[in-house]
C-alpha cells in the first residue's frame, strides 16, 4: 500500500472504530440499565429501543449510499455523523424509555457505513482493497472486544446516559477526522451519471454477496444471544466474558495474512468459501455441544470463538472488497448501500431469531438454525466468480 492508501485506510478505519465503539459500549448493559428509566419494566419496549437502531439503519443505508454517488462521499458522511451525534444527545438527555427509542432511531438514521466504505474503495487500488477492508473489519472486531471490557465499568461509573455522552464525543472526533485527516476525494461525484437501484439487479454476484452479509450478521447476532449462556454454564461470570472474546479476536488477526496470500494467488473465491465453512463448522459444533447436554468446556468454547472470528474477519474483509470491485463506478455507493442495508437487516433478524428460539425452543435450536442458514449461504455463494472491477463496468 502507498502512503496515501495507508492514510486513507487508517483514517477511515478510525472513523468506523470511533462510531462502533460508542455503539458497542451500549449493548452489554442496555437491557439492565434501561430498567432505571420510566417505562423500563416493559421487556418489549426495551427490545424495541435496542433494535430500533438496526431498523432505521436498514432504511437509510441505501438512500445515503445513493446520495454519496451523487453529492460526494465526505458531505454525506459528515451529515450522517451529525445525525448520529444528535441521536446520541437525545439518548443522553432521555429520562424515559421512549426517549431512548427516539435517540436510538436517530442514531440509526445516521447510516454512513456505505458512504465510508465507498470512499475507502475510491481511495485504494483493487490490488490492496481487501487489505484496506480488513483494516476496517479488524477495527470493528477490536472495538467490540474493547467494549466488552469497558462497558460494565463505565455503566457503574457514569450510567447509561454517560455512555451516550461518550458516544457523542467519539462521533464528534470522527467528524474531525473526516474534515482534517481523511484525504480529499479523487472524483467529483456530481459530474457522474446517476445509477438506479434497479440497475443492481443486473449483477447476480452482487446479490449473492448481499445474501452473504445478511446471513453472516444474522448468525453473529443469534450467536450472541446463546454464547453468553454457554460461557456462564462453563463457569465464567458475565463480567469476565471478555477474557474469552478478546484473545480470540486478537489471535484471529494472524489468519488475515493467509487471506492476503490467497488473494495474491487469485484464490479470493476459495478464501471466501473457506471462511463460510469455518463459520458453519462453529455453528454445527456448538449445536452438537448443546445437544449432548454436557457442561461445556471453557477451552472448547474459546477455540470455537477463535475459529468463528477467523472466518468472520476474513468475510468482513473479502465481501465488501468484492462489492466495491464488481460494482461499476456509478453504482458503487448504491451497491455498498444495498450491502449495508442487508447487513443492518441481518443484525435485526439475528437478534429476533436468537431471542425467539431461545425463549420458545433451546440453544440447540439456535445453532441448528444458524447452521442451516450457513448451508444455504454456501450453496448460494458457490457460483460466485470474483471478477475485477473493469469486467463489471457498464458503458
């Protein structure tokens, strides 16, 4: 990577990290802390407040992705982050659960993932795109693990409202990074012809990648409903779960070197399919473990988390990289907007699926469902041919 590409990748990964750290800090403590708000004794409303972010993300990802094609990436990113900051402010000032619902809804409306990813694609060459996306994916995984450590401590110190104030500060820092750290955009997007969402339907492999990100994040969220229970059954108290997650995330980064080697050899499709198989094996293995009914081994669960994060990080690097390569320039923002919309819907669907199956079935049912989804995902993805961007251009 050139110095300019390193600066672009690092600064945009930082924007993702600052935004996602604020979001992840809320998740581990939200259900408990929300009980201290007016109306917080209603589990359905607590679930609505928590899930509202994903719903509004899904609504606004595609429009903001299209807007970034038309008006420019940085303008859309700054506007989106300002909306996200406003949502954080509303949530920080809330004294009722309904206030938290509105705050979370506004946070989700600041859906800048597509625009940030499209800008990263604009500023990097195809040959290093996967590395750039891996930096973003790695920063998200690292922020998730860091939040698991910090969230209970911060909740005890400043409460849920204090965490939202911290989220506001992190978002403002992200805006500063866009203005003064991220390199200038290389293209005047207002001079480009506008693509339509319907145009994306002409690219079957883009649809396959959209299915992939939906399943990946559905599986991820459903897992996180069940895995904490397994860790407790293995004898690890809730406040210590980071002791499994953090080492697994850090060790999984070492496997990305193998991904880059496969990409250099033209084996990106094989790397993608391998990563899907790894996620599938974890779901099947955890399903078999819960079906056996024995007390789970902490070491076995740690190994499962390591394999999962290896597959997850590989997919977080390869899938958006392929979307940005295979979409024509005029549709790049739209393609990444659709991709991130399906990602947000997956987060919502996974939380609902995992919660519903845990309540009405069993943990075995959760992992059986996620394993089945992975099988379907593998079948859908199998015909994919990861061509370069030039082959995907339209005239």
